[in-house]
């Protein structure tokens, strides 16, 4: 584990409440986007687990939408999900295909992430966009639709959304370094869709390190170890 050089604090950036762990002005930036129903603090512990260069700035934004999770419980989301359809598919032992979906709120969220980075003073060429689940979908959309190439993209238990747009964007980012992982028993997002996303990256000329693990919708320690090595190599 690595000790944090600075304590996390909350800051409003790009219209998003963001947990910031400041680094140095010339250091890299890692943006970590949480999944559906979680919040900005959910992935903050990763800053203590993942090995990154000294001076790295961490940004953990809070998604703009509030979503109910149960009685007197709520979480955050980057864009709305048809939970009834998702749960019905799970009951049938199936997965929803999101490859043709183009959630309107995703574009707004993507613009918010770009504005957050601008207000944080991040150097785009030294920025890694990372996310888990729905956050991974937004990180992918942000990286592939950007006008410039970020330092890297991390897709943890993500899937294909708006495939045609992503493929067109991926072709403009040949050589982009991507780390991708997925559980073979993921009940929410199909591993076959993750493999489809990996093929999209590969065919477009992105440099992808892809890892599957025997598990569900999660980030197990072996994946964190591999991700640490990947981050160090950047």
C-alpha cells in the first residue's frame, strides 16, 4: 500500500462535487469514476492501494443524478438505467445489450468530466481516465470522443455502449493504452460484451491489456496488482 501525500478534500469542479487528493503541478492525474448507485467516496481507497508515481493527483467526482436504492437509501448515477429491465434480464439468467444505447445524460456527464479536468488544471496528455461499471462506460466515452489523446484508459467491469460512436472515436486514438478487466461470472454486465469491447479496441489499433478473472461484478486484488503494474508502466 502507498501512503497518501495529501489528505482528500471536497471541491466543486465542472459542476461536480469532487473528492480531490492533490499531487504536484507537473505530476500525472488519475480520474476515477464510480459505478451506478455508489458515490465519489466509493473508490477513494484505491488511491492507497494502487501504486502510482509521487505527485499524482487523484480526482473522484460525484455523479450528478440521485437514484433510489431502497427505503431511505440513495446513490448517484452518471445516467439513468432501466433497472426493471436489468433485473428482469438477471432473473432470466440473461444480460441486457447496451451496444445500441446512446443515453442523453452521458453526453452531459462527459462534458462535466472535461470541464472538471480543465478547472483542476490537469494536463490532458498526462491524464488517465478510469472507471468501474457505469463509470467505466463514461470513462470510455470521454476518452474515445476527446479531441486529444489522454495518457491512458482503465475499464473495470465495463461494457459496450453506443458502439458505432465508440468505434469511430477509437479509430482516431490509435495507440491509446487501455487496461481492461472483467469477471467471467458477472451477473450485471456480460463478459461476452466485455470481450466485444476488447475486440473494438484491438481492431481500432489501441494497445489493450485485457484480463478476465473468475468472479462477479468486482475488482479483486489480483486485478489491482496488475493495474498497479500497468499504471507504473505509463
